[in-house]
């Protein structure tokens, strides 16, 4: 098992417990302090300098990941998983035995079945069944793998998003991108190994915890790049300061920090040195990478980009391709607005859902096609999906006349392309109502294990010792979905 080496409890180990770590952990209460007092030397993680070498466990199929996270949970029943029985019994009460004892986020009483108002058709040689709302995806059906049987443990947005990213519903665990950065490092010297791009009206419900490094060294945390102004806040030089002066000041500061690091062994000092150096290099590398105006007009038209500087999913998809070309290991895009409850026209499946598809379908399709034409799709894993699914019943909150679906953790759909994934397949099946998975269930931990495998990492061996135990992304769960592997 790969782990950070243990150390004897002494001055060095005590110094590795930073002030930030102390206050973060003490918020859990006096009981945590009491437990720490009774624990042995395995409680203490080794400093960042002792972290494992960035070497995969076996030959990777993918080098990079672009994760298109549809924040709010797209309706699988209106996009990927056609259910004629729902259409046949549309607006009829669901059999009471199905929902007896079931917990919902908002549905009360015995809800009515809601058939999809959209037509489905088979596409490509694979015969993938897709909604009319996804014409772009239909055009590349033979390049993607559709998984209709994903399940999760959480049914509210923030915990479900954090769970999908970190393997736990509790805040404080490292995210998938951080684990990859820690496990196999980055090929980008002048850009972070883990980059986040946001569109659709702000951060996800789970906030920055979705790209947190948790207890891993903070150099592995996701870095959010902005579409307007400076790509990274406070990375630019103040007016009147030359590049030479900035370089000299950083060199002097690094010398002082190294002296302090040698004296106290605080792992965060090493991270701080690396962060200052990265910020300096990003002053030139980030503007160049973010300059989508330098792309040919035909490419920008392919993605359907907005004017440079305007936050949009299309712009972010093109940026994602440019970032992986420059060696960024993990790029995660969040696009908000998929929470189709049906309380009004801005969150229903008749008005809002088609709008979200118009905002994303063309660009996501262009990303896969563009990677393929550049010879990058084989080494880049593209993932599309949300945090859970939607119910087969109409939510009808407070008697609303708009059509919408409540949260549903039992079954949802994602698609994947490139990076060692078998193309042109559909995995998994739900029952006639779309309520339960009946074939090839894929738990969130299974999905995480499979992503790690595609990048050459064994999810059971990629561990980090913290507070007396070896943690991993999948905790004590997860199996690789062999059917997904090419």
C-alpha cells in the first residue's frame, strides 16, 4: 500500500502540525482534542516534502481529464433514459407501494407520474437512445459511453456534489482532481495541475469544497480561473513594479521561507514557496492560455463561443481543450441551472431544461470532436454528468402548474468519452419507471475507482495517512467498471 511514511513522535512531528491544521480540526470540539491526546504517533501525517513520488501504479490509458459537471442534476428521464410506461400513465398517481417510506427533498403525499414531453430516437451504429434536446450529442453517439445506472448516497445538492467529488458527504476530504495531482503530478510547469472553470451563474452549491485538497498538501488544490479581468486574483504585479524587481523580491522571500522550513518543518511553508513561484509564472502563462481570441474563427464557431471575457460554458470548453494541451492534468467545468423542480418557468423541464441543453450540448460535442481531430481524445478522458438524478414523478410543489422532478439518488445517467473508455456503448438499465437500477449498477465510488484506473492509479493503493489511518478517494468501497474500459 502506498502511503506517506510514518515518523516517530518527536519535535519534527509536532512541528508538522500547523496552526491552520490546529484550528481546522479543533472546530470539531473538545472530544477531538481528547482523542488526539490519547492517540499514538500514527496520528501525525508526514510533511509535504515526504509525499509519494508522482508515479502511476500501471500504464495509464488517459493523461488528462475534462469533467463537465452539470450542477443541479440534469433529468436523465428527459435526456437519456426513455420510459414509455411513464408516458402511458402520465399524470396518474404512482402506485403507493413504490413511494411508501421513501424520503424526498420536496414531494409530499402520493405524487403523479410524469412522462417526458420529449421524443427519443436511436443514433449512430451504436443505436444510443437520446432525447431530441441533445442533437449535438446524437451526432457523436458512437464516440461516447453512456452509463444509465449511476447511484449515489445523497439527495441534496451540496452533500451530493461533495460526495461525487471527494467520496464523502462531509467537508474536508480531498477532491478527485487533488488526488490525481497528488498521485501522478502534472505535466504543466507554468499552470496548476488542477483548474476549475465556472459558468451559469456562480459556484456550485457545494462551493469550493468540490475542488478542495482537504488534508492533502494545499499545492494540490483546484485553482479557479476567471473569465473576466485577471485569470487569478492578486497574481499580477502592482503598478510601478518591474518584472526584475518582482523576481528579486520572490527570490529573497523564498530564501527566508526555506530558512523557516528548515527550522520548523511546517509543510505549508513548502506549499507557500511553490504557490508564489506558480503565481509568478502564471502572470505570463495564464493570459496566453486563456486567450481564446487567438483561436481560428472556425474553431470558435464550432464551440459557439461568446466574446472573450464573457463567462460561458462554450468559452470554458474551448479553454479546457487549451489547458490540457498545455499539460494541465484535471480541468473541471461547472455549469449551473439544471435543478428542474418545476416551481416556475426558470426551473421546469419545459422551459428551463431546453435552455440548459442549448447552452451546453453544442460546446460539449465540439470539445469531443475537437479533441478527436487533434489526436488528443485517446489521452483525454471527458466526463459529463450531475450529482444525482430526477424522479419519475411530477414534484408539483405547492400546487405548481409547471412540470418538474424532485431529487433522485437511486438512478442517474452520465456519459464518458476518450481516455481509454469503450466508445459506442450503453451500460446499465433502470426499471420501467426509471425508479431503481435493475442491471449493472455503478455507485459513485465505482465511478471514482474507474476514473483513477484509466489514469493508471489503483484506488486501493492511492492513499494518504492522516489522523491515524490511510485515507483514499473511495474510502473502503468501490470497484472498477470493467465494461467501460476499451
